[in-house]
C-alpha cells in the first residue's frame, strides 16, 4: 500500500495540504435513505453535503406517466442534520505533497479506478496516500432499462466502502489505485414497491479525494472495527441508540488519516438501512465507524452493521494542525437544477 522510493536528495518548496480525519452526520428529525453525501477538506474549506431523499428536501414526487403513485410514494419533508468534519493540515519542505480526485460509477458489484497525481519531487523515503474527502451521489441511471423509481431520491444502503489500494511512482507522477462499493437493499413497504422492483440495479457515483505523501519516514497501518445490533423496537417512541465507542490508536503519529472505510448494513431479509447517523472519525479518543437508525414515528425495522477501516499513522517532518468543523443545522438543499448544494465552511 506504500512503497520505498530511494532517489537522490530533492530540494522542495514549502508545501501544504489537508486531509480528512472525520466525516459524520446525524439527522435532526428522522432516519432516511441516502441520496448524496460529500465531506472534503479542500484548500482551507470544509465541503459538506448530506441529502436523504425527498423527506429531507421537501421535494414532491415527480413520476413519469404510467407510474403508480400509490407504490412510488414520497413523503416531502424538511430535515437538516448535525454534521462534523475532522481535518488535518501538513506543511512541509521535506515531504512532497500532491492531491487529486477521481469519480466513477459504482454498480452493485463494485468498481475500481486510478488517478495520476503530479509531485514536485520524490524525496527518499516512503510514499503513501490517505483520503482528503469522498462523495456519494445516487443520481445515476439504473443499470439496464429505466423504471418508475427515480434514483436521485436515494437508496437504502447495504454496503458503502472506499479504499486506496496502491500507490506507484514513475518520474514525478504518482498513480493511485482506488476502489469503491455501493449496494442497496429492499424496503418491503407497500408504499415503495417501485424501489423493491429495481434496487438491485442501483448505481452510485462515488468520488475519492486523495493526498499523496512522498518522502515520509515511517508508515504503520491499524485496522479499526466496530459493530452494533439495533433490534426493532417500539415504532412510536424508540429508544435512542448508543453509537460505537472509539478504538484507541496503537500509534499516534504527526499524521493520522484514513486509507479505507467499509460499512456493511443488515436489516434482515435483504432489507436496506434507513440511516439516522453515519460516519467515521479519528479523535483524541481513537477511531470509530458509526451508524444508527432510530427514528421516532418512522421506525420501520431494526438494523445491524459492521465496520472495518484502516488508519495510517505517518511519521513525517513538518508542522501539523488538526481541527473539527461542527455544524448544528446543515441544510439539505438542492440547487436550481436539483443537484445537491455544497455547503462550505472555513477550516
């Protein structure tokens, strides 16, 4: 996943780059599908998007002629979320830093891609890469022929995964291999039969933002796991669910960032998850992958989940800053073309 790259001493200008330590949201009112999620630390700004379908954006159902609104029912409502973005910033004149992004369509079987990132030089030492951000958007045509359900309204996930798989260097170009997975599940709800007819053909556009670090001293990897089982309870007044506790980090280095995250959700019988909270974070207490689904008045099922992620501890010369952008009311808004509205905040 990282590599030794031994070359002659390279003179570098001072460089600065940011990376993602945490991404988390919790809907204020209810649980929801997932339509669009984006968290990125980018040039001094936190970028955030959290959209959970028409029940968060007050969007009326827009169905084609011949589609039955009784089995393609939408519940227009406004719901905003609490959101947090944890970030880090490395400033160095001995480590070569390069950033890049790649977006690709991910069907049920998953998909992979590569991106090339140019570096000012390649000092002796190790080369590695961590996430600076990610995005997920369900506004993609179904695999196969079209159907009544509009994918931009979101899906009930059974798996969400992102991974940086490999970094190779040729000259001053770092090539990063990445992989992503998105799988949707059924609802088993009479009002949403049109979802259950097509969920296996769901496709998501997934984006990975990557920081390459060349010339670092030591890189160690730690696997972080989490799991919870939230059985179906009282629908009208369910008890809030306790989120997973952080796992202490075995190595706290100047730079601690995510190499991979992988969530698997199981609500029983192939049902997809309505999510109330979701995220992965590195804090002073450790690292965690978090998900819940409790929702007063709309608690339609239980949910269990497992999480496995990889945190890299990177020993690198330079100055490191860390912080968190916390938003109590992140609006779930669409622009004039019904695309997710990116909310930005200074780091």
